């Protein structure tokens, strides 16, 4: 029975809200980083094979994509560490854990650290909103190409000349206007849409965008948790200050009472 009660207390000390947010954050970042990295590699392959066969035309784009892949490594490492720190902060401020340690008292440093996490999580949440919007751009581009291919294959289209239907990636600013061929038309476009690189990259971009959205939700969840924890620490500090003042007044009252009794006894 003692072991059972100990297990119940331990389970009660788990910050489930922070745990759910951490799992959601790890999942979202993993999806965004993993799928985004592979999708960027597939995008370079598609461009080199079908839209820009001269290496110098897309050299800058290749460098940017490689830089983005290195940034992805940094994002994954940072958020793995940051998620663990926020989970530890959740354990630190869980009321059930405080009940296990009656001598626990909040400090100004602890409240400042909690406030710093609130501010940092807010900044990261705003930044990830931008990442979420940016990750939707390749989804939009691939969707346009996929919908164009689907239109050519549709029997309801009644197209007499499919070679007049083209997708020009130069208009999106991905490659310069002097890149050759720069566009794909008709059956060539259909062949591109049927390649495994296109199919995989398109769906990986969708998953990466969903991962970025999940990360935004996780950071909003973290922000609510941290704000509640900071308010709890602030109230706890006020409560401790009140208890200290109350104990001090009780001691003074006891001293006055004992002195009065001593004076009365000596007078008697």
C-alpha cells in the first residue's frame, strides 16, 4: 500500500500538460525537419533534370537549399534541447511536486527564469508562424504543377493541343529567366508529374507544412502553460511572504504575552 501511494504521488507530480506539449513539439519539429530536408533534395533533383540543365543557372539556388538544410539541423537540435528544458520547468512548477517538498520556496531568480521562458516561447511562436507560412509556398507551387497535370489527363478537358499547356518555374523566381529550358510543356510536364521525385517531394512538403503547424500549436500550448506557471510562482511568493509576516507577528505576540505574564507574576 505504501508503494502504491508513492506511485500515485509520483504520477500526480507529472506535468501532463507540459508532457503533451513536448510530445507535440518534438513530433512537429521532427516532421518539418525530416520531411523538409528530403523534399529540398528532391526539388534540386527535379530542377537539375527538367528545368535548369546548366549548373551555373541554379548554383545560387543550390547553395541556398544547402544552407536551409544546415539550418534544419540546427532547428532540430535546438528544439530538442528547448523542449526538454520546458518539460523540466513544468516539473519544477507543478503544484503536486511542491506538495512533496514542504520547504520549497520560490525565489526572484526562479520567477525571472519563468518570465524569460514566457518571452522566449512567444518570440519562437511568432517565428514559427512565419516558418509555417513559408513552408506553404512549395506546397502551393507543387500543387499548381500537379493540378495542371491532372487537367491534361482529365477526359472532361477536351484539349486539342496539350503542348500549349506549360509550367514555367522561372516566373516564381526560383531560377533566372535565362535558364534553359526553364519550363515544361505537354507530355514532358506529364512525365515530370509521374516521376517518384515529384510525387515524394510534393507529399513531403505537405507533411512538413503540417509539422510546422503542429509546432506552432505546441508553442501556443507551452505559452499558456508557462504563463499559468509564472502566475502560480508569483502567487506562491506572495503567499510565502504573507506566511512569514504572519509567523513573525505570532512570535511577537507570544513574546508580549510571555512578558506580560512574567510582569504579572513578579508583581504578585
